């Protein structure tokens, strides 16, 4: 069950943490920033639209990088603080708290897109023009929500055991690979395709590129098709995360591991 | 307010911990933490759970505050089963665990209260007013906008209490509320707890401070190794040892072996050993002091005995006797 | 001297034991190997898509294999001071007679072992999965190059990590240096691709020499052929250790003065 008030409170709390000490966002966005800047350099010899792919893809990777780091750390931070129990004894759900934090962190991940955009402008002089600005904003917003919800799925596991953080932080780079955010999925082996299609970042990146480039449609579903898949996967992950939270919270309460850090 | 109304009812509560949590399955060896515990708590009373470290106090209080799921047994708080309707219950209770952790240290005191007010779904029109009142109640108005990482230990404890009251709970669980506090802050905390109880709040607290249980609690349960050893008011517990006496022996040194020998003497129901400055003190709860003193003196032959005296039993002795019993 | 040696040893042992306190060896191994593999794969795919003859997939794979040393030897070491403060053990360490530099040297020693293991596995990945040809590489020469690269990178990590004694920022710095090498050190593309004003920074980092040396060894270079980058890394690495020693002392004094040992 998602309580909007708790989501808002957690979002606000996370934003306060950010503004008190903004340097802590760096560990979460440095990987996508460096990865996309390297990509820009590798694409610079080819140039053209590829540079813009890198900028757009960088935004998506930044959102994902920040989300996966923060979703697993979110519960870990509460464990460290000793506030996990304080939250769980309230009538608001833990899943609402994690969602609120993931939304803020996904949003901040957009800073990576801004940083990459600046590098692209200054180092490569690329010009970003959007074919469909409204479509771009909608796609960006939906991608943000979708990645946040995916982050919740991973955050749930940390309720049971601290080891989950290690397990799910491993998923940061696979999403970079499988989402095809900065390159075409066609260069990946066929057997990876189902994994790519399951990741919201794939469809988010696709919709963003369609909104930018005339004639672009690498996955064959068009803008609204990509957004529909994004929406369906978001709902599916949301339902999955709620089930997971319920199951894993129960497990943590049986084993008494909420307080262990 | 009906003082006879049972607000917390616990029957045969058991908690067995698996040894480690895994994502899939459970770890190996189990640990029995709470072993068929039963008690009732009435509305408006301060009920204490007294016991040594590892006795099962925190486990019990966490089960009642819905943080732990019992292995078996039944617990109802405010008529609600803690395992079946925990969400419904949480808006009416609160738990304060205290200590250095449990607060967001990069947020201010006020921001911490705001966050938890939202988590407790405190009506918006009440939220601000209540936060101000609570900060005033715990003496943190001036420090409200200071980050918690800059608070002293006492200030953190006071903020914990404020957080524990954001939803104006009917039942407040306090887990070792004065642990690690300096005497003045601890005294203020106890005074506040007493005040809350007078206002009608039902309070269950855990402690291992004897004098705190004696001073604060209307009734208490003594728990040891997960089992309840006795329930009653502090007065009735002291009455249980009224016919006993206490022998206090001070010597330069008393070995563990000598302690065990004294414990094994007939008529000795409990013994504690304390290290003081330059000497040790053994305190024994006994049926008949006069017959035992010569035996005790001879057991300690070879050790320099500083004094042997006879005393009246306190709550601590009653506790020792219960904890030592099988 | 003996006290300091004992401090190094004790610190290394603690690092080793706490490594597996939260996650078991299996999960830890999975984490390290999957991270390096997917990082390598990402850049190989980018390079494949870019189709730049100056930065082929095999070029990128080999660069990333060597760069995998960074996780343990730089990042792991750099984070150590911040981690001690985070866990509240820094005051305890500082109040011992062992100088704090030697404590973190012990951690560096342990992380070196992890780093060398990681780079060997990464080289295997690059050869088995991404077309890197190591058949011409002399094993002894390769071993020497990797050992020297690791030595100098640990020194770099200690120098950067020393700030963690005084400030909270070592963890932030650690995350930056973890990935900076991918951009600056000729890992994914030649250093010449970078703007002229940025290239000197590349040559201040030991990884640049390490990556170049490994590329030459893979192409069949002997120990004598790579003596220049080896000497450069030994020199730079030694300078980093000296700087680290001085900085640890400096930040220790600052931390004691400001009371920031327990602030995280």
C-alpha cells in the first residue's frame, strides 16, 4: 500500500539530506557521468546523432545509477541510523518511504544528464534540439517514475539482510549494458533481448530518442508504444515491490534482523 | 478512564530466533529468547519489565510494538492482535528505543519530528502545534533548528521521547529509556514518564535499573532467560523477601569458586558479587543470617575480611532471588 | 619499527576478517567479478558501436581489465579512513601508539591482494570473451608490470584517502578516483584524444603507465622494453607513499585539533 503523505515526507527528508551535504550525490552519479563522457569521446570520431544518443542515454543511466545506489542504501541508511525500526512501528508503509526516496534520487540523477550535456556542449559543441519537447518531458517523467519503482524492488530485499546491498548494486552496470541507452540494442546478442525488454530504462531511452530524432524507432513500437510498455512495466514492478515488501518485512520480523547493521 | 481495563494482554508468548537471516530459507541454530511469557497491563499504569541483559525484555517489547512476529502465543494491545492487525494498531502506539541512534542526525530536531508526524499521519492542522508543544515539553525549543548530530546525548534522548509522543499514543513502549544518561537527565526523563502516566497514557518500559523500576512502576514483571519469574508491585515483591535477610560480606578478594560455595550453602537463595574500590562485596539473600555467618566466615578464611553485616532485603534482592530461581 | 610492522599486520588481518562479515566469500566474488565484467562489456559495446579504429573492442577490453585494479587498490584503500569514521573506530585507532599511516598501509596491503586477484580474473575475461590476445605476453613480465602498477596505485589511494582522517569527503573522493581512470588513463581510448590541457593529468596517474605497459607486454614486449613505464610507476608510487605519510600526519593533527575524528 502506498501512502502519498509518507512518499512526500520521505522525498522531503531525502531532499533535506541532499541540500545539507550535496557532495554525497557524487558517488551515485559519478559512474554514469564518467561512462557517458567516455562514450562521448568514443563517439566523437563518428559524430552526428551518436553524440546526442550519449547525452540522452547518459541522463537515463544517471537516473538509474542514482536510483539503484540509493534504493539499496535507503534501508541501509536507516539500519545504520537505527531508524528502520522507528519507521516500521509507524502506520505508514516502508515501501512508501523507499518510493519517496527513490523518486528524489532518480530526479537528482538527472544532474548527470545536465553534466554530460555541458561536457557535450563545451568539449564537442553538439547542438541539442528536440523534435517533440512535450513528448520528451512526458517520457522523461515516466522514465523517472519507472526507474524509481524498479529501485523499490531492490530496496525491499535489504529489509531482510545487509548482503542484499552487494547483490543489487551488481545490477547497476548490467542495466547500462542491457538498456542500450547509448547504443542500439541490435549490437547485443539476441539472447539478451528479453532482459533488455524487461528493463524500464530500455523503453525510457527509446521514447526519449524518438522525441529527439526524426525517424528514429529502433524497437518498432513508436513513441506511444514505448511509453505504453514503460507504463505497464512500472505498474508490474510496483505490484511486485509491494508484494516483496510485505513478504520480506514479515521475514525480517520473524528473524529479528531489523536492528542489525 | 477505567483503571481496570486490560490494555495489553499477553498469553504464552514465545519467540525463537533463527541464527541468521537469509534471503531464502533460514540460518542454522535457533535461539529461544522468550519462553511462554504471560501478563496483563491495565490502562494508565506504568508496567516495567525488569531483567538482566539478554533476558528477553527487548524481544518482548518489540513483539508488542509489532516489530517482531511471535513464534507462538497471543498478544493483544488495545484489543488488537499484534500479528493480525498491526497497521491498525500502530497509529495508537509508539516505541522509544533511545540511545545514540534512532534519529536522522543530518536533520534538525524539528525536521525529525515533522517527518515522523507525517509517518504517523498526524492531522495536518495538529502537526505544527503538537511539534511545538513537544519540543517545549522536552526542553528542546531553543535547539529545534539545530542538527541532531550536534545534540548531546541527553538532548537526543529527549528528542526520542518527543518523537515517541508525536501521535499522542494511548500506549507507549519505552525500551531502556534512561540507559546511558547522566543522573540529572535520567531523573528528568523519569519525571516526564510519570507525568505522562498521570495523563492517562499506558506505559510499558524495560529496564535493568532496580531503583528505576522501584520508583516508577506501578507493577513489574521480572524476566530472566526468557521466562517470567514474578509479577507484582514493587512493594509486593519486597514483601516476598520480607522474611529473608541479607548478609553483606566485604573482603579484599572473593573468588568465583568461593561465591559458588556460598551460593550452595543451605538457606541461601541468591548471591551477587560486586567489585568495589580495592575490595569486593558479596550480597546474599538468606533465610537465617545468624546460622550462616560463621560458615561464611570460615569459607572466606585466608581472605582478608573487612566486614560482615546483616541488612534488610531491597527490591534488588527480591529480583536476585527470583532471577536465581529455576 | 616492530610496533609499526605489527600495526600493518594487524590492520591487514582486520580488513580480511571484516571483508566477509556482511557478505560471504561467494557473494563477494560474484560482486567483484560481475562488476568488472559488465563494466568491460559496456565499453566494448560502445567501442563496437563507435567503430573507431583507434579504440577497438579488444583495446577497450584490455584497458578495462587493467583498470579493474582500481576497485581494490585505489577505491578500497581510499575508503578505508572514511569507513573507520563511519563505524566509529577512528578514535580507537588514533589513540594507539601505531602511527595511522601504518594502519592504512596494512589495509593497502590487504587490498593489493584483492586487486591483483581482480585484475587476473579481468584479464581472463578479456581474453576469453572479448578477443584480447595475450598469447605473446611473457608471464614474468606481465606479473612484474601488474605488481608495480598495484604498488603505485595503492600509494595513490592512500594519498587520496588520507583526507578521510579529517573530513567526511574521502568516500566522495574515492568514488571519483574509482572512475576517473576510465576517462584519463588511456583505458578506453588513447590519451591523445583528450584536450591538450588535460593530458598532463593523465601522466600524473600510475594507471596510465600500467595500462600502456600491459598493452606493450600483450604485444610481446620484454621486461627491458617496459622498463621505462615500470620505473615511472615506481617513482610516482614512491612519491605517493611519501606524500601519504606526510598527509596522514597532517590530517591527523588537524582532526585532533578540530575534534572531527568522530564526525561522520
